């Protein structure tokens, strides 16, 4: 049988999202990409000595390399919130979530999402995107009302911009998708550069 033309071979390349995050799944699906989900067993590192961007990219690569699927391009991602370069991860409990929101109130913080595509040949293609988020000044009543609507525990920075974000967020400078956990426009470019056009599977 004849080899399929290169374009068809590209289209057949599998894409695996190495993430258990429902937000990442939603964002990638909304971009029209066909992919399989395999949450990564990789442990994130929390090295306070590392610069934010380097930390996000390192974790994204660890997550992607934690899932191996022959012939597939594997995507890992890591979202961290930084307040003046101090990383704020997912809160351990509601008290910590409350303390985090108190600190973010009335201030600007940075959301960094690192992404890494590991191509079928094993090469890593990491990048990151930064979005600045300005929070409204708010008090305990707003935090109470917010927690009545949103579970902050599985989210970096104890909030989800996509879930009643308007209660907390005054403005953003950068991509909304990036705050939610996956900078999709840039990811599609990087997948394309790796020879994968996920959207051609539609
Ligand atoms: C700041 C912010 C974070 N988040 C979420 C995105 C990520 O899911 C989470 C950050 O945690 P991550 O460790 O980046 O991801 P995860 O553990 O949820 O999923 P996985 O490691 O399997 O990919 O916080 C929001 O949903 N909205 C927001 O506004």
C-alpha cells in the first residue's frame, strides 16, 4: 500500500493532554482539537529558588514526560499565581484560601502558565505565558459570598476566573485562557511547529 501523503500523516498524529484539569480539557476541546486525556502521575516541584517562568515550564515538562504514548505529542501544563514573585499554589484548606484572597484583594498579581509539548521524537517544546490580574478591593463578605459559589481548593491562587471571576477581578492584562490554565492560541502554534495540526482531525 502507498504511504499516506505527509498532510494526512500529520493529521493522524495523536495528541495526549497529560492533565486531570477539567478547565484544560474544556479549553483544548473548544479550540476544536481532538485529543485523549491521561492525567500525569508526575509530582510537581516547588522550588522557591527558581524563577516563576522556569518553575512553570519545568513542572509542565515533568507532567508531559510522566505520560508516555508511542507516536503521540503529549501536552503538560502548570499554572501558578505569583504575588511579587512569591508563588501561591493551591490552598491546603479554606482558611488558607481565605488568607490568599485577603492578600490578593486590591492588588495586581501575575498568573503564569507553563506548557510543554513533548513531540513523538522525545524533544520538549516548553513555553510560558504571563497574565496580570488586578483584583478589586474587597472584604470578608465578598470572600464569604465567593466561597458560597465556588470551590477554591483545586485552584492556584484560590480562585477561578471562569467561575464568578467578576466578583473578584477588576481587569486583566493578557490572555483569559492563560489564567484558566491553558494558553490555547500559543499552544496551537507550538503544536503546528511540531508538525501536529490537531484541528485537521475535525
Ligand atoms: C488562577 C486560576 C487557576 N485555575 C486552575 C487551573 C489549574 O487547574 C489549577 C492549577 O493547578 P495545576 O497544578 O496547574 O493543574 P491541576 O493540578 O489542576 O491539573 P494537572 O496537573 O493534572 O494538569 O488552577 C483556574 O481554574 N482558574 C483560575 O483563575
